[in-house]
C-alpha cells in the first residue's frame, strides 16, 4: 500500500508529452477521433518543461526527457524511456511508453531509481487508437512491484473515457484539446484527466482523489525562470549576478518562483527567434496593467543597474550557440502579505500567491510577437525554530498552532548534543543546519530562497545573534546570500539578551555543590553555555556591541506572584530537606526576584533582558514560566504566544528593529 499510494504522482507525470514538433498546433475540424502517434508524438532526444500545482498550494517545475527506443527488463516490446526530472528534490522517475497507429498509447511500467523500485503493468495501460467522443472501455491490469521498499502484486481496473473536445489555456498557450479521463480503481483509486493536442501531445493533466488534486501544465520553452544561485553569480565574490553572456545563455536552475524575503532573485531568460528586444513586465493575474513596485509583487531590474521597475525593455544578445536571448532580474517582494486592504485577509489565509511575468518580443527587422506569460509563485519564507539551553527540538512539540499550520514550512534546529556549550559553538551548528534546511526548502518548494524567519527561545536568541557577527554569516562562499545573510527576521521568546542572574548564581563558588548536582544529571554549568548566559559575560558584551543585520521582535514572558512563590517554596524545601542528604549544604534561601534583580521575570530571565536591555518592539505575556523544571504554564506550550508569532509572520516589519535598540 505504501508503494501504491505514491504511484499517483507517477501516473500524473507519465502523460506529459515532450515533442519536437510545432508547439501551437490546433485541432483540425475534420478530426473526430483520437489517433496515435499524432496525439502522442514520442520523439527521442526531445524534452519539455511543465508546471505542477497541488491542492495544498505548492508548485514546482518538471523537466521530461525522452530517450532512444530500448528493450527494458520485464517488458517484452521495445519502449521509449521518458525521464521525469523534478527541480524540487522529489526523486526522478523513468516511464516506459509506446505510441503507434495500431495499439495507440501504452504505458508498460515505471522505475523509481532512488528507491530501487520497479513497476510493470500486464497488460499495459492503453488508450486505444481511433477512439471517438463518448467511447469508454475497461482494462484489468496486474501491477507487479519489485524492490525491497515496494515489493507487491495487485490488481487494478482502469476505465478509459473520451469525453469531448474543449479549449484549454496553459502557460505555453491556448489549444483545442481532446479530453480523456482515466479512472484507476485498486488499492488506491484516483482519476486523471488528459488534454491531448494533435502533433503536440498532452498539454495538461488534472489528477483528483477523494480529498486532493494536482495539475500539470505545459510551459513555454522561450521563457524560463532561473535560480541564479550559485551558477549565475559573479566569481569570486558571489554577491552579484554575472554579466557573462555564455553563462547567462546556458546556466541556472529551473525555478517556479521565490520566497518573499526581499533578497531572493530570479534570472528571467527569453530565447528569441532572431535579434531584437524583449519587453518584460510584471502583472497580477486578471489585470492587463503592469504592477507598480509598491504593490508587493516583486520588481524587475537590468544587469546594469538595480533600479526597481515593473516593466523593462532589454536588447537580445547572441551567444556562441547562435541563439538570441534577453535576460532580466526579478527580485522577490519584501513581504508575503500585501498592504492592500483588499488583499490582506486573502494573503493571511493563503499558502502561496503569484504574479505573472509577461514577455513580448520585437524583432529588429520590425513587427511584434504575441506576448507570453508565465506565473511566478510567491511563497512565505521558511520558519526555523531554535531551542535553548539544556533543551532539544522536542521543546517545540507543544508550540501549536504554528507547528501544525500548513501555511508555513517549519523546521527545527537540533543542537541537543551541544546544548550546554558556549554561544559560538552552538551558533556554528545552528548556522549549518539553517543552511541545510534552506536547501531542502528550495528543493521541496521549487522556488529561489535566500532567507528564513527564525524563532528562537531562551539561549537560542543570543546564539543566533552570535551567528550573525561571524564572518561567514554575510560572506559564505558555499552558501551565497547576495551579502545579506540567511535570516529575514528574528523573533525571540524569553531571549537572554543581557544575561540571567541564575547563571551567575550557578557559577558562584558557594553554590558549587548545586552546580555539581546539575552536572551529574547531564546539565553541566561549566561547559560554556551557562558562563556565556551570565550577566556581564564577554559573549553577551560582544553581541550587544554589534547591531544585528536583520530586524528583531522580542516576546517577553512573566509569571504571577503565586506561581513564583510556589516554585520558591519547592526549591527552598529541597535546599533544606533533600540536598543535605546529597552532600549539598549551606545554600541560602532562594528568591527569583533577588537573583534576577527585578520583579518582572519568567523565573529564569528578567523582563529587561528578554526585551534586549532597553525598550523596543516587544509583546508581553503574563502567567507563563520559562521552561522545566519550574511549575507553571510553559512559554513554548502557550497557544497565545504561538498565535502571536503567526501574527508577526503574517505582518510587516514595523514590529521589528535591529538589536540592540
């Protein structure tokens, strides 16, 4: 069943056709039957791109390449391998197909190389030659799956129906299509609808199950969205996009869009049939007028300057391959939720939005071509959660609703094996993990992304700030960020920005026996973390003498007097009646307010330290405590705090300022 449930993605892609024939073919009015190979031209060594959209809002680009006819193990006739290569990190697939005037279209099997799985269909899936509108028939197929992860044999009943002819518009253009439905009934059931165009193939598929859908649409080859990182960056600085025409003509990673971090860029490349110029413009779907830069749809600029525009005319250049191309740079919007009052609520509830990039070619010899439009998908930046001292990624398990909110791509840092170490050691680990998760986010989402929103608790706050003052943060050659660093905004929850008196307490010589007890339970105060958290520490002085290169919002937790008194009573009872039997004697009565030097605290960090030392953008939450071992409502189990973080992620940067204030 595990293998069967994944095959829905395989079938969705198996009929995306990549032919070398004329793309904008129309339907001859004399055609009333589905004939092959005309409606499914399998031409070796050709390829096409398509955009896949899912019901959960995700989008990504596929590239399909046909190989030469071959005999494949487990298949008795020669077939053409169709290599399906996604750009978002999903494992590639190889489909084995045939198309002729006798048997029609056939799908004999599919391989998943990364998983070592192979599926063979007996008899093959088949769309018969010569079907007429209204024709319908059934095929009973045995699916044999081999490979350790997919071993299985099961039956499927496939119903093929030729519905009608209808017009369809996809990014590659407008077509008159033959609409054919394939309903697969088996351990996992679904319907795939195909839109065939003679001499082109399938330009669109729509796949539906009981609770989801997915759609693939043919993309124009002339207009490409390319992530320039790293292959299109100027060497050796890797801060600007290259002006090398040969690189601009050939390199770049196919992308579906950007994360709204204000830093990510796309190289938009148009391949023209001759010398001339191309006018690029940004538009909102359904609106023929170019967007204005202030409409938060991103901006365009040339290679020569970074002045933001919504439309721009660029002359073509001719590369060594003889082709003429024009390129323009697209910069991501600086916020996901737009300021327009008519769009705020819609954007807050959505997982993605889009703008259109429109390109129109004007030959040097005169005239003008039809414009081509491709959607640029805009996603929210990744959200990266960083835990604190003596904690691990499971500290966020109760941070609902954020961790379960499908609008956000949320990942967690894990430095639990070093969670008692000094800031610099923790910062290095967290930085590496942040960059690794950004790479995974880009592959999964199929977009260009440079920065993430970071939410940090307790020591996670100063650890992230320590990361920001390291030389690698703005100048990492292996993970280039256009000189901006990988953090979009930082939200700290009970961040220890100017220290905690409890750290000083554990480091005081009269309390060594208490520190030894902590150490015996795996929480060593002498490994650097507690020292760096102490008020006046060198590590804190260093971060507070450098302003963060990103804006910060501080969330302040404070407990009530009853909870404070109750926890003090428990601690002092232990001092008086438990610890003496463990060899720890002479400890003075414990008082949170006395140790933290102020009444407003969460039992571990004073409110002034959580704020960053001075008044700044912050939000206060009452009746919460820092974390275990204290009794009370924990900050990372507070739905109110998690809800406020979502509000911040949905909002603009007015509630953020660089630290120190």
